[in-house]
């Protein structure tokens, strides 16, 4: 499985049979949206009503539910406590190539116990760096330790050209002993996963 980051919460995940794209952003962010035609698009934050960028994608999945596309199993957990009349927030659990991934997306509060239980064993966890409108640092640390992933991949952090204010990921990564050297593309196999948590700060 290969993973590439485009900034914010946007990841391209290449499985053996499908291309998965998460949280496509708009050019107004200051970053360049990916030119990728995915088999599956996940939205952890769904605006109401939908914006044009989302309507243009034909394979979008948002909100709660269970799906299977090209041997990729997806389960969405809608975060009712964090959703409003303007948007819906969702956590996604994705299984592909014998790996289990969880995308926390725009999470800003601790998931309820029922959701935590159903997330189960996690190989790769995608988490926003603590900041305003996202999980605060103390809760983020607690959540990582509860979920106990093999790999933690950080997102929504400061990069060149990003117009919004965002934090540096180093301080949070250091809470777990530091991050693996930044890499533009990440590759993982189930049999090669580390025994101890490794933190990745992806590179554009």
C-alpha cells in the first residue's frame, strides 16, 4: 500500500485494486488540489449544502454507513455531537490489503465509547495535529494511546503557501519520541509493520 499527502487532510492511498482519496480541498486554501481520479473519495467534513468541488466527484462517501468498493471495506461513523446544520463530521475505518486504517479527519472531541470499541485494532491512524477547531493536545495524546495504532500519520499542519494559520507538527510528534524522517511517499505492508508506534510527518 502506497500513501501520498497533498496537504491538510488530503491523502491518496493506492491499494492493490483501488485509489482512495480523502478530504479534497479547494484552491482557495493556497495549496494545489490533487489531479487524481479516484475510485473512492472520502469526506470527513461534509458541508451542507454540498460545494461544487464535492458534487463533481462521483464516488464520494460521507456520513455513517458501510461500503465495499474494489475489495476496499469502508465503515463511516458519523460524529453527531460535532455535526451541525452547516456540516457533518465523520470518522472512517478502511480495510484494504490486510491493513486497517482509520481517518479521524476534522475530529475536535473524543469519540463516544461505542465508536472507539468498533474501531478495534488499527494499523495506520491518520490524525490532525492539535490546534484550534481540532482535538486539543491532551485529548489527542489520550486518544492515540487508547487506539494504539502501529503507525501514526499526522495531517493539517503548517506547510508553505497554506493560507490558514496551522501549527508545526514537531512538538506533537516529539510526545511519542519523534517522527520518522519526512518522506514524500509512504509504503506499508502488514508483515513489515513495527512492533512499537512510529510517527510520520508526511512531506509534500
